[in-house]
C-alpha cells in the first residue's frame, strides 16, 4: 500500500501518533477520533494506504471502506445514541478537505447541536445550468460505467 511520510493520517495508520484515539483497525482501514471533533463520537475512517482523493481509490479499497464506515455508524448509534448522522467525504480544498488523505467523517447528530444546517436555504443553480450538467454527467457515466 502506498504511504506518505509527511501525511498525518499515514502516521496514525503506521502507529506513530501516540495521541490518536483509535476505535477500529484492520489491514485496510483505521478509524479514529479527530483532534477537534464536531460532535460527541465524531469518528474518521481512512484507508491504510495513502490515497489523496476518491478519484485515486481502487474499487476494492472503496468497497471495504464503505462496509467499515457503515458498521462504524451502527456502533456509534449504539454507543452514543444520536438522533441523526452525517457521512461526509470531501475532495480538494474547495470542498474543505484539509488533509490530503482520503477520509470519511462519521458525525453523530442531535437536534440543536452546534453544527446547524449544512445545506444552503436555496439553490443558486439555474435550470439551464442544471440541464447542461445533466447532459454532461450522463455522457460521462456512459463512458465510465459500461
């Protein structure tokens, strides 16, 4: 698996961060609390290999990451009893990715928690732009997915 010696998450995967609060580990993924959790029980899941973004992730790694993320969500539900949960996976700085190692945030949510709404109250996208994107994405799907 590829690693990056300068990556904070690779150091956690390698067991070099004694402050990391790990909740799960196997040969392919590691789950741990972030340094500054958004809510009680907020956990991040990372692949053991260094893959900066979802575009770089092999399908088999993505599959295992998804299964572990779902099981972790169930464990969090049982442990801290949230009334909701966000799964957040960001790619690139414009999407608020601050560590260039793919990671999934599993964020327990409660009514009236400090996070508030994560979506804008209305869409700034026009129907014309939506139709153009729809055509482009369908064309790209036909090339990428047989």
